[in-house]
C-alpha cells in the first residue's frame, strides 16, 4: 500500500494494528464446552494451530466458465479459493460464494484461509483479511444490549440494527476504533491509497430470518441499501449493502452459504465453489489424526476399521464426506471401544442413536470403561428421558415448517424444555442458542440430520401427537419421496437399532410403534414391487435397507407379484447399496437387470458385489463400465450363482474382456452375450484359454472385429476336449474364407461340442462355404443350426452345401437368406432335400433370387415326404404362380410344414381362394407370413374366416398389404391376425 511522507505516522500505526490483527487470528481460542461430544466438532483455530488440519475437496460450479483450464483442474479447496481470490489487478473486486451443506467444513475453510493469510502464505495482495461470523456478532450484540439493563423501550427497536463499524468491532475486538475508521477510509488523507480488503462472511445460515444468498445479490425492492459505515441498519440491510458494494465497494468478498445462489444473480466476476468434504483418502487421514495410537485405537486399527466401515456402510450417504459426520462416527466408535469394544455402528440410524444417547449422558464419554458400560445398561435418570422427550417434540415442531428451521423460546418452553435452559447439556449437545435478524431469541438444531432423527424418535415416544400412526409418519413415502424422517422411522422400527436408547424410551409403547411401522413397510413393499416403476422400487429398497431386518425384507419382497427383474439402470450409490442389501435377503435372485447403466462407477459396482454373486442372470447391456467396475463384476462371477451375463453394446474393448476372462473358469456362467463390444483379434487368445476351461455353453460375439486371426484362436478352443461351448454367434465379425478351413477342422475334430453356428454378415464367399461344407459332411459333427445369411454366396457353393445336406449329418436348420443362389444353385439343394437321409427341418432362402422352377422343385420336395417343417421363401418375386406350388404342397398328405413365410413375393387377391383351401386341407400350419404383398380388402373376409376356423393357426401376418381402415375392426375380431 503506497503512502506519502505526510502519512508516515499513520502508516506506522496502521502497520502495528495490522500486525496485532494477524497475531490475533493465529491465537488459539479456548475449546468451547461440548466440543468433545459426538455432535460437536473440533475448534477450528486449535486444529490449525496444532497443524492437524485435514484438507478438504471442492469443485467449481459450471458457471465459472471464465476460469483457466489450470484453475479448473485443481481439486484442493485451499488452492481453488486462493486462485479465485487472487488477481494481478489490485483494484479488482472479487466475489466468491463457498457453498456446502451443514457440517461440510465451510467454517474450517474460512478459518484456515484467515490463518494462512496471517502467516503470509496466501493472498498477500490483500492488506487486511477480516473474518466475520454473522451469527456470533448478532448474538453478542443483542445479548450485550439486553444484559446492560439500560436500554429503554425506544432503544429496544434498535437492538437488531448494526453499523458496519460495530459489526467489525464485534468480530475483531482487538481492533481499535481508529483502526476500523482507517479501514473504512475515514481517517486517511486524499493522497493515501486505501487498504485492499478481503471480507470473509460466515454464519449467515445460523442466523434466522436473514436473506437467502440469492437475495444478497438481488435484494427485495423494499430493502434500502446503506452507504454509511457508521449508520445502524437492520442486519439484512447491512449484508445486502456489502454484497451490492454500497458499503466497502472495493472490498472482495468470500461468503459461506448452505444454499447455492441463482447463477443469474451472481455479480460479474463472481464465482461459486462447492465444498465436497473429505475424499475417501482424506477421510482415512482424518480418522488417523483424531484417533491416535493409544488404548482406544490399538495401533491405528480403530481408525482403519472406521475407514472400512465408511466405505462399506456409510459411503452411500452424502453426509459421510462431511467432517462433522466423521467426527461423530469417531466419537461414537471411541466411546464404544472404551465401554467394552463393541463394533462401530453400520447404519445411520444406529449411529445417531448412539450419538444421542452419549450426548444425553455426557459422563459416559469420559468415565472409566466399567462405568461407561454400566451407564449404557442401567435405567437412565428421569431428566435424561424428559430431555429426550422434549427434544423430540421440539424437533417435530421445527420439522413441521421446513422453510423455517428454528424455534422460539416459547416453543421450546411448550415442549417441556424450560428446566434445561440453565443446563449447558441442552445447548451444548443438541441446540444452538442465538438471535434472529429481528433480535428475537431463537434456538436451532445445528445438525439437521439430528433434528430429523429426533423427529423420528418422537414417533416412538408416547404423547408426541402421532395420532395417525405409521400412515402419518410415512406420508412422504406415499407421496413419492423418502424423507430422512421416514428412513429413520424405518431404522428405529428394528429393536437392535434403537437399543442405544434403551431406558429412555417406553419399551412397550416403542415396540408397538415399531410393529406398526414394520407392518406398513411390508404392505407398502408388496404393493410397490408389483408395479414397474423403477424409482418407486428404489425408494422402497432404501427404506427396507435401513431396517437391517433380513426376515422382514425377505417377507416383503417375496410376494407372488413382485417384479424384481425390471430394469434398475441409472443407480446412484445409495440405490446400489439398497438394491444389493434387499437382494441379499432373498432366497434366490433370478435376474439383476441394470440395463443402460451409463454411470456405473467402481464404487457402485463394489456395493453391488453381493447382488452380482447371487443373481442367476445379470443384464448390463448398453452400459458404460470402467475396468475397475468390470473387476468387481468378475469378482462377483467367481463362485457366484450367475449363469447368464448380457453385456451387449457396452463397449468393453479388449482390456475389458481380459478382465473378465480369468473369472470365467471359476464361475457358473453358461451364457455370455457381448455383441458390439469393440473386441479385436488381440483378445481372442485370452478368450480361447477361458473357453477351454469354463462351463460356458452360449457365446454371442456379434459385430466384434475379431477377423480371421481371432477365429483361428477360438478354433483352437473348440478343439479342446474341455470346451463345452454349444452355441457360437460370429455375426458380422469381419471373417473371410481364410479362416473357414481352420474352423472346419475344429468342427470335425470328433469332440467339438458346437451345435449352433451363426456366420451371418461375413464375406465368406463361395470358397469359404465350400471349405466349411467339407467339415459339415463329417458324420461326427454336431452342428444342428447353421446361419449363412448375407455371406456373399452364389450358386457355385451349392454343390458342396448340397453334399453336406444329404450326408446324413446332424444339420436341421439352415439359413441361406440374402445370398444370390439363383435357380441353378437352389435346384441343387432341392435335389438333396428329396433324399431320405436329409435331416433339415428348417430352411430359409429369403431373397435368394429363386424362380418358378425352384418353387416347383420345392413342391416336389414337400410332397415327397421331406422332414421340412419351416420354410422361408420371402422376397423372391414369383407371384401367385409361384405360391400355387406351395398351396399344392399344403394339400398333399405327406407335407409336414408348420411355418411358411411368403413375405413380399407378389401375392394378389387372386390367390385367396387357393390359399384358404390349402391351409384348411393341411390342418397343421401354425404360422403363415403374408406381409408386404398386394392383398386388398376383398381378400380379408375369407382370410379372417380362415384364421377363426383353423384353431391350430397361431399367427396369420397380413402387415403392410393394401388394406384400408374399414377392415381393421373385422381383423380385430381374431386375435391371431396381425395387420
């Protein structure tokens, strides 16, 4: 800060005052009473002075687009805030909103920033950093005015008014009035530069009736802004004036808030930072710090155990990352350890029950282990029970008006808590006393989660006004949401979870209420799970998980109408934990459907591991899975019950499949579907090794570019006597004739188990099929189904195919559709079909350039006693003349056809009479496909009559013909007609 010679004396005074201020910020404050209770927290300044601070994680809001990529990459909250508040332009005003829920660590961040500045470590571009806790200042100001006893009635109305000067003096009593005046620019000469200020505003959310964060930047029109730092104004006006810049216009601001401001109202240059709390590693570091190696933390094992408990049980809750939660868990775990070594709680309900019980009897936390154990087992003194009842009733009063969040002294007295006002136990452990923006005496639960818990506790206490029973308590659930109160009520319905409060609840009344809640939960679950609404299922699962009652859960999900197989894709962590717990309570899990899980993280799949092991079928098609997620899935397959796994369209890549392959040999898997997963030949060696050692029967590799090299590797597995694969789909796998000799050798090796082979969509061409046909002619081959659709075939390969067909092998289904076989090639096949040793039952030659002579030959085949039961001849332009050969065959007694497909062959109304006569005469036709022809309304009455009279005809498909809507009603009269 530049000064002139005339200002040297003032500058010296200022530097002295600044040094005093910096020393005061570094001075540790006495630890307030109650900071060691489960609901307390550590004194921020003391933690920092002892160098025991655990860093927090933060994230920038999307609106902060003006930041550099380097700034955006930072995740440490200290670095982010420092970066945002640092500017090369010393005249530039910065505004940062530090957002985060209660207990997230915002105040600690503010305190650390102040101390780091005092140590000259950060933000040295600011001449002065002033931390203002608004709630503390308001409480001090109003309390002081009331205690003075000299305030007249006229002055009473001014108690809720403060000047900026007074606010700064309340926040920093070590500053002199002259120094504050200098800060405010009232005693500097015109030639002296003003000190550059950074104002840290905290405690706004703890002062009732203050404006919301968005209103600070866009205040209501009736609110008058102030520009005089000495003018007393309502605290709301004062804060809005600071945010608007009418007071301290050049000062930068850091405002801590539980709420996120509307992005549209944040001033230019303003930015928002979300406090995310502890990362898992930071949480572990915290436990190691607050639980040092002593008798309670045997060689750090308790800290390690809490880290695992957080990951396993509490990680599903957002508040598990908040410092206050970790402090509560550590305090409860330490107390349980001292009282006999009980394990840490594993549900939020049980944790809060322990925390409340310890807070109601604070001596238990500091007593000897024997005394503490006794305190948890004997009946509690009446005041503790009275206090719990009063707090529970008060929590319900506060919860009734969610927008208010605080209560008055009168309400506190009406709940029977007046006798405890003089006791530090009440205020220290459960409530924070203060004054609102109007100067009225108020009380607030500083931890909303404890308020919600105590509201649920009130349901289990007689005389708290829950006349509507469980229906009233669970009303939020019925309206489509699971609030924390309903979740805690579900948890408290289980005796083991409310056990820490034994002696404080009326045992008989609490048991009756618990039974009421559990009856409601079971009925609600049965009704919900009969529907198809994923979100309702998941809300139900969360409630059931909170009970930790496996018998209740099993009974609730085992209804005959339960639909546990619907898709649960798109889960968050809490959903994963709830789903896994609920399924683990079932006797068996037929299907775990996670279709479309685009955001399935490693943490989530870790939580789902029990469900992976239990599910007989797992569907993860169209999902995005990391390698870590796949590792958890593989772990679930090892020794698990899963027999079918569908990963279709999940883009696993070679690395993803490599993660799964080693687990296949140790799994029960029988069917694996991985089409369109971006595999290449590079992974086929791993897959080949797995196939030779696993129980897999069905493998779908469609649309993966494994090419000839990959198929050669898979063929080695097919030759193995340990390979049990029966069905293999290589549809569109970039195969050519080059790999068919190797495949043919594998199929004819004598012990290849393959019965179904799909080679559709590969450019095998005639040489490839000729090579394959040599293997098919081997009598030891077991292939029943062969699909060669769209393989670029012509009539040149038909001689070899015909030889294979008549070889007397096991082939029963052959699909040659979409190949240009032509008349010559098809006739060769027809000759083989006439042979008695031909075993074909199902033949598809759709769009194969067939002609009338071919249809005539097929009539001879069908009339000659052929075994064919299904014949697809669509998209061959033979018209009514070609179809007449089929009608003739149907009339013949030796025709065994049951399914006939004549799509788009050019049929007209002229064929209707012959068609109906043939189908009636045959009597055994089950399916007749006539879609995409030129049938009109005139044919419909006779076809409808045909469908009605032929009971064996299951489907008559007339889609995409030239039919008008006038006939729709007539066709609707027969459910077996599709149009």
